C-alpha cells in the first residue's frame, strides 16, 4: 500500500479577513474532495487572512498513479481557483 501526500502553500488574494480566507479555503477543499475523492485538511494553526496551507492525502496500490493524482490535484488548484495562488508545494509518496 502507498500513501500520497501533497502540501500546498497558498496566497489568498481575495481575503481581507479570516472569514474571506475560510470561505476560499473551504471551497477549494470541497472541490478537491468531490473531484478527486481525496482527504483534505487546512494545516494552519494560526491563520493569516492572506495565506493558507492545505494538505491532501490519497491511498493506492500503485505509486505512479498516486504521483499522477497528486500532480493533477496541484494543476486543478492552479487552474480552477483564480483567487488562490500556489506559493509552494511538496509531493511525497510513502510505501507502507
């Protein structure tokens, strides 16, 4: 079994308050869950209105499929959410 993880740092351009940030991040999380059937979490303990960090995780028997799925999720974030800009990302595939 393999676990794929993706950690993404985001600049939230439309956020003027934590409520705006939460709205953008929750929308992104919902769309990733619905489109890719992946687990998604907001990783910020002390959120700042203009920045966010999310984590995405998937499980599969095929590490190449996981890598492709993580890259597809990253491209989806960059393509679909215009108010969010990817500032950094890290993909890791773990064999269990």
